């Protein structure tokens, strides 16, 4: 079941969203917003990023490194 979500935005933002949705090839603003929401789900927070960096630095200092000739080799 679909539901309508009403947003209150400045006119300039509304215009920009409409332009970007067309420029990106979306049939509607709704489709563009749905796409942006799916992208947002994959983002990590600044806190998570810093934690990952700290963990990487710790493992590097412990000598837990891998030497690879390519990214493909790392994924094996």
C-alpha cells in the first residue's frame, strides 16, 4: 500500500530536486527519493568510520597486514 509523504522545502530546493531527478534519469521525484534512501542505508556514521580506522591502525601495528598485487587478489 502506498502512502503520501508531504515535505515542506524552500522553492529553490524543490526546483533543484526536480532538476536532479530528471538529470539522473528518474521518472519521478518519488523514484529519485526512494533511490537516495537506499543509498543512505549503505552509509556508515563518522563514529563507525573512526572505529574502523582505529582498528586498522591497531592491526597494522600488530603486523596483521597482507601484501597483494591487486584488489582482486585480496578478494580471493
